[in-house]
């Protein structure tokens, strides 16, 4: 099973973040432009939280708030689960499923080095299964 480090090596370690005082509208624009479902909320290199499309829907739209007037800090999830580069894809999937989250920041020695999504992890599992199937077919026919 792959490790988080391998997933990041494949997908890249781009970190998409926003400052906590920025308006939610800017966060939504950034997510749309980058075609992602969540942004890290950071001040410099310090991880403060995460904001997702789900946060926007539940904490802005459904409450009738203004996305232009509401700062990201008011809707972000401040309690952020993180993983390390050495964690396995399986460990991450278990954490995501248990905690009902779709994005996990990857932190190495206190520094954010990337983010993995549930889609990234599913892709890694499918790749692992395809390789295992290929090895089994070679063994059987060989």
C-alpha cells in the first residue's frame, strides 16, 4: 500500500491556501479557479484551519450570510486533522471515513507539505489493486 509521500510525489505538493481575514467570496473563487473543494486557512506557514465548499453551503448560504462580507475565519473548521508523509493511504482513508472529512493536510516536522483528498486516495488504491492484479496474472500464467 502506498504512503502519503508517494501520493504527493505523483500529484504534486501544491498548497492552496487563504488568509483567515479574506472574504469567503475569495475562497470560493479560488476553489472554483483551481477546481478544488477546500482551501487551507493559513497565516504565513501556520495552519489555522480548513474551509470547504461544504462549510460555505452550511455556514453562509443556509444562514443567509454575505460571502463578500463574511471572513473565512468565521466559517472555517479550526480543528484540522493532519497526516504525515509516512502514513499509509489506508490509514488516511480510515481517518477520513471515521471523521467524515474529504481533505487532509500533510504536515512534516510542523510544516504543511501538501494536501490529500479522498479522490487522491481512491486513485492510489485503484493503482495498487491494478498492480497487484497484474502480478497475480503473471504468476498464474507464468
